[in-house]
C-alpha cells in the first residue's frame, strides 16, 4: 500500500465511503490498489466477479486490513438495509412526483 493510501485508510470512518471515487473497470488484474478493491466490493458481495478478478480481490483483502474492515462494514450495512421493509409512497407524493417528472421530460431536461 502506498504511503498516501495508508494515510487515507486511517481516515476511513467505518460508516462512510472511501475518500475517492470508485473506478469503473479494473484493467489490471494483478495487484489491486485499495481504490480498485473498494470499487469491486459490491460485485464481490453479489458474487458476480470473474475468477481472475475475484482472486485478485481476495489476495488484496488477505493483505489489507483497512479494506477488510471496510468490507465488513459494507456487508453489515447491506444486511441491515435489506431487513428494512419497503414503504409505499403516499398517493399525493406519487402524483406530485409523476407531474414533476413529466414536466421535466417535456422540457427536455431529463
Ligand atoms: Zn486495501
């Protein structure tokens, strides 16, 4: 781990995302950086990583305590939110949202 990432990892709060954006796509399947590893955790928990990427991530996690801690918190957060029941949107809010979206679409804003 680089000195910069080591310094950043000490700043990671358990319930906050890492202080950098996720990468989209990891070109190197060799040694992953912490940034690359963190960007893969969602797919890791969904069990949709390919074999080589999975092996690279697991190798990184084996050597990187901050990323293991982040994974543990990420997994716990997912489990807790999965237990929350879905709440229906009140009809009044549905109607207002529909009108808002229709107006934005008609103006070409979305
Ligand atoms: Zn790491």
